[in-house]
């Protein structure tokens, strides 16, 4: 990867795991690292991507908790991106707690304001947020992230969540 790029997706020997979760939802988590950012965070910070795919298996994704990912290293959240397969409105829930307190609950939300949403305006079916004002952005190795769908009025059948983090 060139300096200043963020890698997302599967890299050789970087796949953390995949599996089938509740209600036939298939989720995957891949880790991509090694990029050095020259932009809005400190020069020399190593960026990594945490991805989570929510797949309704050909049907609209239902609301509720969809799966968990253990954070593999200390890091700080930089940006959140959502990509849906339909235009319309879809809200994401993001929760974080320590491994010892698993499972996280709605009281452990990291999105105290500015909940991530695919708004579907003008045919858009994506969201990117970098300000993350009021969010809990610090993750410790071993923390557990929970991904959930709060609302899916658009009938999205697949959504990819990409978290860009800076290793600390």
C-alpha cells in the first residue's frame, strides 16, 4: 500500500474470521493495516480497517443485534463508513464494552450523537462520518464491538460497516 492509503477488505493472512450469526445473517471481519496517514491524524500513525458485513441472505435485514468483533489492538476511531445495497433509510447501532463485561448492551453505545445512517437522499446508499463529535472513540485491545441494525425502512439486504482506526 502506498503512503496515505487505507486498505479495506481481505488481505492474505489477515482474515480474522467469518461465520453465520442469528437469523441466518452472515458476517465477516477483515483487518487491513500498514498504511501511514498523512492527513487529519498525526503523521506516522498506522491506520487499520475493521469491517463487518451484515447480510440478510436475500431478504431485508431485520433490526436487532447482528454480531460481535473483538478489537485486536489499542486504537482510536477515525471514520465510520456504511454501504448499503438499496437507497433509503437505515440506522446502525454500535456498542462497545470490555471482554469481561460481554455482551455489550444498548447502554454501551459509542454513538452518543450523530448515529450512523444511510439516508438514501438523491439515490445515495452510503454514509461516511469523520467528525464523530461526542462519540466514544478509544478502543482497548480485547474490547468487544457489537454491530446492530436500529431501523431498515429501505429494505437493505446487505450492509458493509467500515471502521477506520489509528493504532495507538
